[in-house]
C-alpha cells in the first residue's frame, strides 16, 4: 500500500510540473504576441496606414453607444482579433475630444 501511495504522489507531482511548464509556455507565447502586436502597431502608425489597411473589420457589432459602435477587427498579418471602437466624428463635440483621447490612452495600456 505504501508503494502505491508513493507512486500516486510521484504521478501527481509530475502532472503538476507539466501543468506549470504549460502555463509558463502559454505566458511566454502571450507575451511574444503582445510584443509583436505593439511592434506592428508602431510600424503601422508611422506608415500612416488606415485601420482598414491593418484590420479586416467584421460586420457584427459587439456594442453600440451614443457616438460609437464596437466591432471585431481581425489583424490581416497576425490573425489576432481585437475590439475596434468606431467613433462617429460628426457627433463628437469639441469638449468631448479630450475625453475620447483619454479613453484611447487608457485602452492602449491594456494591451
């Protein structure tokens, strides 16, 4: 009975180690993807590309606000999806522009 307990314990430890390795690999992969996205965004920004040049904007809507709509964007190079907020510039008041820019800065930090 003691050998079975020891064997079970060793198997459990091995499984936990494998899960930790998989978690670490997933974290590294997510980190690499974030670096790639930031690099591509930086390059796209400095090439004066339109959002439509970089992302395929899908027709389905994730959300609708008074001055905007949120849709899914599929990165044309990486295949990564992002939520893209499309703001109707004709309805934004001059005083609201700073609020929109502030929101954009906050959202950039989430990536």
